């Protein structure tokens, strides 16, 4: 049931990421005068937490199941996810527990456990398609990077921690950074010729800030998370907020080097008119939309804007608060995880051993059986021999020796056989008796089901009913509604699996 763990973790991460993003929004609203670099660092931390939430959920769920399953198995409890819950072997406890409707955790576990394989396959299929699309875009950028020509104009850029080249190309429609290895600041060839010396330097400084901040690598990781969490709208909302703060942080870094805020804002406004119909590249670019540009210009012209290029202590405080919220949120989830951890693996019904195996198992017993002596030989004195160990008394001595040995290995007593035969009103086979014994199906349970209206003389039918959680009280209630003659074993099993 690993699929159920994965699906539950993905569902949990959807609303958990919403709470974490809300905590980040409240924290940043508390520190209103915070630099864009600090806000960008906070949103980076939020994105990392959102990516780790499903991993933590699956790990916690599997570890809880690993602890609970041996404990349930050692106590003799049986159950499966959704269809079977832990039930006591005492018939009186069965009557007491049958009066209550299955809890919400079990019903949700049934629903998710039934659709988990299909949901996981659909998620993998969509993620694979989006991943192939991302690889195609990366291949296009690599091809465009090979066709870049050096810029025929000299641009003075202060040196940073990463070296980069400046070039022009007809394959891009907007200034961007083709980074990762050997980063290159690329401008459209027509735009590079039309810009003035000052505006060209400002555009290159903005893209150089992306190189300095290693936004090319972070942007790639962000795209990978979008592929994995394509179903989560919170991830896309965080990505949009992160993109705005990242561009403003690069604006602040570029202004810190060129030193003219108004001229930089004017350059952005003029470029918005020129590049209004341009398509942004799947890489850190100058801007991605008119709405983003308006926010950036307003932030640049705000007199109280903090243009610091450092994160500062406020970002650390906000991240600490967000991590605390994430730690609390990760302990809660839909009740499927507790249900998965509280059940043990079902017992497989005992299968009859092959005939050759049963014969070989019975040979030692046959060798120790005393021979019948002829009448004339009874007078001869014979030395006393130790008598072989006798099998436990089991009724119906017409059974084969292999069946007797099989029942003895599974602790099938004579009283159990007599009670089962009496409850079934028929002679049960050795294999059916072993299956009833291994699955903790008591004769009282058989008798109560027979009284409630179950018409069957096959022991395996009662094993199915017991494993699927069908109780005598439920059968009695259904018999009053639909009639005893209509309650077949298959119908009862289907109704129990459907939760009715």
C-alpha cells in the first residue's frame, strides 16, 4: 500500500503548503520595510519547506506503520487497509463493536486506498509529460546558447563572484541569462543595437545580478518543483511571488552599482513598450509581464523602499517562525495515515500441501505404528517397546493421516472440529478447519451468522466474511431490510467493501 501513503502525502501537502504560505505572508506583512533580497530568501525557504512536506509525511507514515504492524501481529489482530480493521477475537466484543458505524478514518482510508493506484499513475504520467516538456525547453536554450555571437558594443560591468559573457542572438526575444555552466547574458540583436549606452549598461547590470545571485540554478530547481507539484496551486502562487521579489532584488543590486534610481525606472518603462509583444524565455529574464513591471516601478519610486542587497536578521526571524508553523502542520493530516499505521498485514489462507509432501510427512508416523500380530504369535513373549506418540483425539477418524497431521500442526483440537461441524451442520474439510483456525474464526461467530441468516456450509465463506468485517449484527440488520434469502456471501462481501 505504498501508493496510499504517496497519495495521502500529496493530498496533505496541498493544504499544508497553504498554511505555510499563509504564515509566510503574515510574517512578511509584519516586517513591512524589508528588502527584496530578504523577502526573496523567505520565499525560497517556503518553497523548500513545501517540497519537503510530502517526503516527511511519507517517511513518518511508513515508520509508524513499521512499528504498529509487528505489534498488531504479535497480539493476534488481523486487518487490511480499508476493508478490514483490527477486531477482537471475543464474540461479545464483536457484537459491541458492530453496533458502531466505521469511523471517518476507516471510510477515508477505504476511498483513498481504492483509488490510490490510479491517482499515482495519473500523477506520474502528467509529471513525466511536463518533465519531457522541460527537457525540450532546456535543449532549446542549449542550442540557442551555442549560436550566440559576441556583442559588438563594449559594456562596463563591475566584476562579481561569477564570470559571464555578454552576447546577442536572434533566438531570444527578451534579455535573459543562459546560465548553469558558463553563464551568458543574451540580448536580442535588434534591441542591443537600438539601446543607448546607459540603458544597455542598466539591462546588462540587471542580468548580471541574476548571475551573481545564481538565479539560473534556482530557477531550474523551481521549474522542477512545478513539474512535481503541478496539481498544487500554492506552488504556483509561491513561484509568482518569488519571481517578483527576485526581479526587484536584481533591480536593487543593479541600482546599487549604477546609482540612478529614476533613470533605471525610466529604462524599465521604455523597455516595456518596446518588448510588449515579446515572449519571455524559460530562464531568468528582464521581466515576464506588465503587472510585474508595474509593481517593480512602484517599488523603485517608493521613498520608503529598502534597497539593501543583504537579507538581514528579519529574514532569519521570519524563516524561524515559518519553520515552526511547518513543524506543527506536518503533525496533522487526513486520517488515512493513522489508519494505515494501525493495521497489520492479512494472513493468507492456508493452502493444502501437495499429496507427495503429505505422504512424506506421514511416513515417519507410519514407521512408528505397531504392526498387527498374527493369532498364533501372541503367545510368544516379545520385549516391551516404547509406544509411539499418539495424535490428539480428533473426531471423524475416516480422515487421512496427512489431514490429521495438518490439523495437529495448526492446533485444531477435537472440540474445535466438533463445534465447527455443529455450527455448519456439515462436515468441514481439513483445509477449511485450518483456515478457520488461522483466521481466528470462532464457532460462536459461525453460529451467530447462521442465526442472522447466512446460508452456507462452506467454511471458506465464513473466512471471507470475517476478513471483510461482516458481523452478525450487520447481517441481522440487513436481513430485516432485504430479506434473509437475498443475502448471499458474495453480496455481503461487496456491501462490506463498499462501506454500506
